[in-house]
């Protein structure tokens, strides 16, 4: 992440557009395996200054299924970052718009949410 991306900037209404575009792309990849795809983090709050990082959370029913999406996510530019018992985390950098996307994939287990993250 470069220095510019680490600083707070004024709210950008394009973050919502970027989320919607990313959501559609991820919906095509995860299909029915995605229970929901949410815009999370500070860029999701209209009017709030934030770091230009669009966080998308993909909620799936079984955390162990996350690995089967790794190759396709890499093909569309997501880079694997880390994995734990709670989540998988991917990142994607869009240099032309100076945005970073993060995508956690969350698994709902009873009242506990576990996450798989993908960042752009």
C-alpha cells in the first residue's frame, strides 16, 4: 500500500459504485455459495472521511469451502494475503483509481461470524 492510500481522504461517492461493481463480479464467482456480499468498513459510511480502501465481505455457509474460489479470485487480480481458522483474506490494487479492495469471506456459524477476506 502506498503512502497516499494510508491517509484519510474526503468521502468519495464513487466508493459505492466500486462496491456495486465488485459485488456483481464476486456474485458471478461465488454464485449460490455467497449468502450475502456486504460493503463494510469506513468507505461504506456515506459522508465519512476514510482511507480509500473498499472492503467487501462475502458471507458463505462453510468456511472450509473458501479455498475452492482461490484460483478464480487470483485470475481476476486478487492476491492471497492470509488465512486463519476465522477467515481467508485477499487483496486487490486498482492503480488507475488509487483504490484498494479487501474481501473477507465470512462464515456464519450459529451466532458467530467467521471471515474470509478479499482485498482489492
